[in-house]
């Protein structure tokens, strides 16, 4: 029984029939990606750990009713995104998520402000880090919804359609968020280089 | 525009993933342990539940604990529908049975006990009212003059309706159904309406000579119709066949209602028999009296030349024969 050859959906179905080993294999496969998504979304280690437990508990308890109607990762990161948004709203640690649409509409102006905005990471500070840290730091500087969209694409490897489904957003809105997020990251990296 | 369409976007994602892999961030061991412990606990539960499904999931309805509610509810609805539909179905079937009985009704139909109570006449407010107009009525009505009782006492006896005779009439209804003759579909003369929704159109369409009599019938039968249960059935269609049936069954109320609705009193079946003949054949004294009061021809003969009086005598129905004789039968 080689679980490494099984798809995520089959592993989940096997876990639904009582195979604990299938879930452990599935968890190991996606553990880091989920945790990175959560940690870079909430920017807090402890909160990320709390969310990590909540998300996987939800997966475990939903196994009995799981139906492979969509990709497992879409379902998994939908749970992760929803839990993250709930926590953000409760703790008020991020700005209003609704501000993201306004940011999309004025993405160019925000991009122009990026280099001079004192709230964003100063270029000099970025230059003190290596490229990886600078990139990850740049990601953390993105508006919340742009960051979520980018992380879902980069970490979870979801398509634009799947991101739209996971975040409950419009397809065009997601495309716009991704476009502005990449533009900002390129700008930061170009300045770093 | 997807990121795959833009090499710069692909490069950015690749650089991010390389950077992300260098990040040592990972969930705490306690979180990992808690998740895996929870998964094992749930897996045990799921493993126990899987073989404990005692029912066939392909037939969920049959295994639903609430199937009894559904089943009894459906049965109740069907029963209610049957109760609502059955009376109408019975009426139509009853008429069909009458028309499907062979024309050659056996003579044994005349074996009604001769001891049928002569004094237990049907209620005929209709008859008494008709008597009052008999003097000015036309063709069929003059026969009523001979129906008039010789004395006031006899008249009262004939008018009285006893409950015993009603019960006897109902009891013999089933027996007589098998002897009922086949009825012609349209034996009604063109001048007489077969269907009338009320007595007013009937009076308007009747021949001028019979108009007073018909008006009087409509007026005097009002009380009778009001008191009859079957009179309240709005969808029953008055047909000669139903009058034939009512006469044979001795159903005085129904016969009176059908006559009020315009069914011809002398409508004949395929054998040439009138409702009067059928009533005589079954010894339905009260119906005979009603039909005579409504102008039935006591001397009308069937296709074989047999008259009601001959039928009554052959069946030893003295009361019926006497009534026919008083109505002018010979």
C-alpha cells in the first residue's frame, strides 16, 4: 500500500473509511504550505499555529461527509482562508478587507506610492536582508486581499478560478488582485537588485 | 491573463517558492501532535461506523424510520379521495348497469311479495298537488282524476310515507338491479327536454297544453326536492335511463327529482317499457303512484303488447292493479 501514489482525494476518502495513516500522509504533504499561507496572512506565529489546528481539525471532522467534487487543495485552502479571515476580523489586526477592492481600483497609484510610502518596508531596510527574506518581507507588505490571492497562487498552487472559489470573489477581481500584487513585488525586487 | 502567460510572472513565482522553501517556519510540535491525535480518534470512530451500517443505502426510503408517517399519510389521502370520488363513480356505474341489463327482463321480477303494504304509500306532496290541478291539466293529467281516492281517509293513507316502506325499498334495491331491463338511450320525444337544470326551463319548453301541469309539478315538487339528500347532488345528469333505474329500484325521491328535471315520464327502453312498467314489475307501489300522478300512461304497452295492468295481475300485485285501474288502465 503505497500512499505516496495516491491522490489527495483518494487519501481523504480512505481516511473517511477509518484509515488514520492516509490522513497522516495527507497532512505531511500539505502541512508546510498551509502553515506558510496562514503565517504570512496573519503575520503572527502563535495565531498561525492556532489557525493551523483549527483548519486541520475541520478537515478531520469533515472527513465523514467529504465528497471529492473539487480538488482537495481547493477545499483545504478554502477552509484555511475562511478561518484566517474570521480571525482577522475578530482581532482587527489587519485593515478592513473591504479596502482591498479600492486598492485594486487604484493599484497603479498605490504602486507609485509604494517606494515612498513610509508604512511600507523602506528600500534601505530591504537591502539589509538577503533576497529571500526581502521577497517574503515584500509579500507581507501587500494589502490583505492581494496577499491572500498571491499566497493561494504561490503556496497552494491554485488557479485563478480556484482562488476565486476559495475566497468567494469574482474571477476578474482575483485577476486584478494578482496583477497588482505581482507588480508590487517586482517593483520591490527590482529596487532591491 | 494568467501568470503562466507571462514569463516574468512565472519567474516571480519560482523565486517566491525558492524563498519560501528557505523559510524554516513550521507549526509547533504540539499543534502537529494535536492534529494527528485528533485524526486517529476520528479514524477510529469512522472505522467503527463503516461496518455498522445495517441498512442498504441504495434504498434509503425503505430504511427511513419515518416511513410509517409517509405510508399512513399516503394511505389516508387515498382513502379520503376514494370517499369523495366513490359516490359519483357509483352513480355513473349504476346507470350503466341499468342500460346493460338484457332487455328480456325475467318474469320473476314480478315475484315481489304480494303482501307489500298497500297503505304505506310514498310521500307525495307531489301527488296531492297534482290532484289539485288535475282538472285543468291536459293530456296526461286527466288520468289523475281516476287516481283520486274515493274517500278522504284513503287519500291520507296513500299520502303517508312510512319509514318501513323506505327501508324495504332500499333492501330490495340490490335484488332488483339484476332484473332491470335495458333502457334506450334516447326514448324521449323531441318535444320534451331531456335535461333541465331547473323547473322553469322545463315549463317554458313544454307543450302549451301541458304547461300548467308542468308548472304545478315544479311548484309542488319543490319541498320534496329540498328534503331529498340526492337532490343536492349538482353533477347528476337527469336521463331516461336514471328514471328507469329509479322506478325499478323504488327510489321515489330520485324518480321525483328526475321528473322535476324534465325527464319524460313515459320514456321507453329498447323493449318499449316505460318507467311505470318497470315500477309495476317490481311492485313499487309508491313509484307507480307518483308516475301516474305525473301523467304516466297506464295503458302504454311494451313491444310485446304487455300492459302494466297485465303485469300487475300476472304478479298478483293487487294493490298495484287497483291503483292502475283507478288511473284508467284496462
